[in-house]
C-alpha cells in the first residue's frame, strides 16, 4: 500500500469521524428540552446546511475574484498565528479556530457586507469554523475547498494537462499559470527574493461594522 494511498484513506477517515460527530451534535440539539432556547438557526435547518456542499468555493473561482480585485471578498485564515505568519493568502485576516467566538472577531464573521471565505491547510479547521458560525445564524459564509493544499496544487503549482485532454483543460491550465504569476510565482528573481525575505508583507486591515445580534429563528 503506497504512502499516498494511506494518506488519502487517513483523510477520508478523518472527515467521516467529523461528520459522525456533527450528526450526533445536531441530534442532541433537536432533543433539547423546549424551555432551552438556542440562539441561531433551527436544528433541522442546521443539519440541512451541513449536508449541503454549496458552502465550498473552488481555488479557481477564488483566484479569479482576487485577480479581479473583487471588493466583496473577505478571507479568514482559521489556522494558528504562526502558520498565518509563515504564509497566508493576500489580505487575509487571521482568526484561529480556538478564538472564533471571541467577541473581538464577531464583526468579521457576523456581517452581510462581504462574502466571508474561511480557509485552513485542508478543509478541517475551516469546516468547523463554518459549522459553528452557521449554527449561530451567520450568513454569506464559504469554505475554500481543499484549503491551502489545493491552492498550491492548482494555482501555485498547476499540473500541465496531457496532450490527449480537451482544449478546456489547457485553457484552465493557462489561467492557473497566469494567476500563479499574479501572486508572485515564477517571476521573482533571486535578488528580489532576498528583498522579500527582509521585508514582511503588509496586510490590509478591513474595518467591518459589527452587526446587531439576530433574533433566534428557532430552537427547541
């Protein structure tokens, strides 16, 4: 059994365990006593949202929006501060998963001005952040499908299509190569690389108005 196959099986197993835990939690919410009020959306809608895959945004679509400087995109990095400082997507805001419910960050997650796109190395942390936020009734939330791993595999280091593949595959490859160059891949000379190491990139600070708490839509 190859190392790649073992890793794939491990990741699949990891998400299966996460899905099982989420369903157990959702079932617990449904069975809560009626006098126990829950802030956020109704449990049955919560379960429906978890099952849906509409929360995912592809790396290609995100790259296109960033290249075109879409002002409605707000990137939230759910990894640790150290990982964020090592590498992050352009203009992302770091909100580690453990700090997600900190009221100082509520204005970034609970608002309707931007499309909030959560990401981590894979989907794992970002998925958890999305689930917690969705249960609270927050909207316009998305998860970068495959996370930074998929970003590197498709945008930063795209695989050239086989000669037998259709024209669409080569068009997509051309877009990914161009996007990679836009984000600084393949065009930086060694002298410039040294300068980049000396200077830490600045991160744009986005002022987000804190939204008023919603009146609970449901609960048991």
